[in-house]
C-alpha cells in the first residue's frame, strides 16, 4: 500500500472514530442506570445521590465525576470520596465518613468532634460518641489528645460511657452510665489502657485507676 493510500485510510478511520464518539457524546446511547453508594453509616445513601447531581438516564460519557465528588465532599460527614464510572451503566460513589468520637454541649448546640479532635458538625451525637466535659472541651490542642484516647477505646466499650471528664489532657476520667468510673490519666499507652479498661469493666469495682495499665487499682 502506498503512503498516500495509507494516509487516506488513516484519515477515514479518524473521521469515523470522531463521528462515532460525537454521536455517543451527543446522544445518550450509554445511559446511567445505577448510582451505587458505599461506605456511609450516618449519611443517607439517597442524600449522597441527590447531592452528587448525577441523574439516571444521564449520558455516561458526560457525567462530571470530579464535580460530583466535590459536591459530596462538601458534606460535613465526608472525610474522603471518589466517584467513578463502572461501564456500561453504573456510577460508583465511595465515601469515607469522619469517625465521630466526642461531642460537647455548647451555646451553639451539640458539636461533634472527630478522631483528630476537630469539631465538624452541630447535630445529634451517634451512640458511639462520648461527651467531653471540663476545661479541655474548649481547648483545641487538648481535644486532640482526648480524641486520640477515646478513639483507642473499643466502640462497644464507648457506648457504656456517659461522659469523659478532662480537667486537663493529663487527667482523663471516663464516667460510665452505671455510675462507675475509670481514671485513664494522660494520652499514652493507649492500646494497653484500652485492653485494661475492657478487662476491669467485666469485674466488680466502682472506681478503677488504669493510668498504669500494668498496675491497675480499684477502690
């Protein structure tokens, strides 16, 4: 085949591909049939779909996945999100939610605080969150310390806690719904203290001190 004929063949192929792409772009041959949402615990899936701005029957090629991800990311509950096409007809929205571990009652309302010690939402606290009281509830640096401690505690154990008293980040005490208390102390040895807390709550005793997890005391 001569160079001229090859050039004409390649040009014809390029025109054909462009025409097909243009038709698929303009006419919704490939339509969105499903919008799948995963990773949510507190955000309703339907709310995520609505906020994304993606509609069923929309042209798959023309879905702006970056804009959809940006819109969903604006929700206070969302820590990270990805939006992608799953051909031929599905849009997948994968959400990573913030882990609410604390809340504090303020004049503005109940503030939820994530595992990084950052207040992110005013609203109803989930069951696994713990109220923080004391001087530290207005101190961002100390809230970070408290959040690290509470995040180390198993969620099932956290549900037994009515509040965590924090006069300072060095003196953290858990007060349980049944009247018992566990003195944690400072933000260190959290893994061992979390295991110690699980153990002592299965035993008799009202006021436990696990600030040294290798030498637990009770009174």
